[in-house]
C-alpha cells in the first residue's frame, strides 16, 4: 500500500497513519524486492518433476536434488512445489479381468500375500492390464520381481491372448540363470490356465501360484504397480492424437525408465537397476 501511494504522499505520513515503524517498512520492502535465491532450484524442480512423468512428490524430488549436490530441506522443496503449483495427479483405475471360468485346476496360493524376497528371481508376480485409447485397446503383460520391484520382462500387444503372456514368459526364461526355480504368482485368469503357460512352467521347474477367485489383495503388489504405472504414465494425459504403435513405444520407454531411473524410497532412493548395481548384482 505504501509503495502504491508513496509518490502522492510522504512515506513518513503513511507510516504514521498505518502505525508502522520505518525500520519494519524498509526491512519488508527489501525482502519483497530482493532477487529470488531459489530461482534456479525452481527450474530444477520443474525439470525433475517433468522427467519423472510428473510422478515425484517432494520427498523423491528432495532425494534427487540431494544426490546431485543441491543442499535444501524437504520443507523448502514442498513450499516451492506448492508455489509453482506442482502436484502429482492420481486417479482410480478400472481393473481388467481375464477370468473365464475354471478352465483347468487352479494352482495353490503359495505366495500367501508375502511379497518380500531376499534375492532376485525368487518370487515373481504377473497379471494383465488394459489401456483404452481412442484408436483401440492396448494390453501389458509384465513380470514383477518382489525383490526390488523390477519389471524383469514384459510384452505389449493389442490382444490379451495366450501369445501375449507366453512370449513374456519366454523372455523371462532367457534371463533366469542357473537352477533358479522361482514362484510365479498370478490371478486365475484364463491365460495362466491354458496348456501353453502350464507346459512352460513345468518344463522349467517353475512353481505356479494363484490368487483366490476374485481376491485382488492376493496379488496386491502387482495391482499396486499397475496403479503407479497408470497414474504416472497414462492418466491425465491427452492420448487422442496418439496411435497405437506410438503408444506402445511410449509405454516401452516408460518401463525402461521405471527400471533404470525411477527412484524408490524403499531402495534408499535408488532405482531397481541402481539398487542391484550397488549390491553387485548383474542382470
């Protein structure tokens, strides 16, 4: 108010009218007009947020800044994000279901909701999720490692058929070394009860595990991955001008980023790949 009226009235009179001391006025005046010391950090925060598919909250952004040598508190990061209106968007997902009845006997639930693993390729989770685009539907079949959340294999296609899941399993078999015999847990979808899947599992000595019918918590770690994937990559974006081929390329790029660069608090703010490298584990 004083700044707006100081050309018309004396500052001394304005200060007296507002009962404001001269020292307080000049302190606040200087504070309001001094350069923003966080100007560079603001731009860095925006870049980190956009590079993370707009998925990082203030804690993970703070971790990235810390890893790059920028010393700043979490509270400041949160305040700057609020001022810049940087906010992670979320949306409830609709689950795709491939259940088509009791095609063949269901496997026992070996996992029993224990999604902790002490080494890679010990417990693996799989399912199928659907992306509805204006041009058509796209399906993802991933294999998730309980050890660190790495997506060890995946296939993307336009049909949720046996070829989609069998090819994914074939890709995983190539990278599972030695005499490792993992437990592979799924829901009761038809893909995991057809002869092709069962034969591959038996030929390689893998252990089948299945959720109870209609019980999504039995595969909650995989459901959680799908939720993060869709909130970070799919929801809140305009896909009207994206063809299926380009979408598949974008999804594949995201999954590589997820493994190699997306940091997780549970891994000490490392990505699954960085975490394995820090332990001397090679894929």
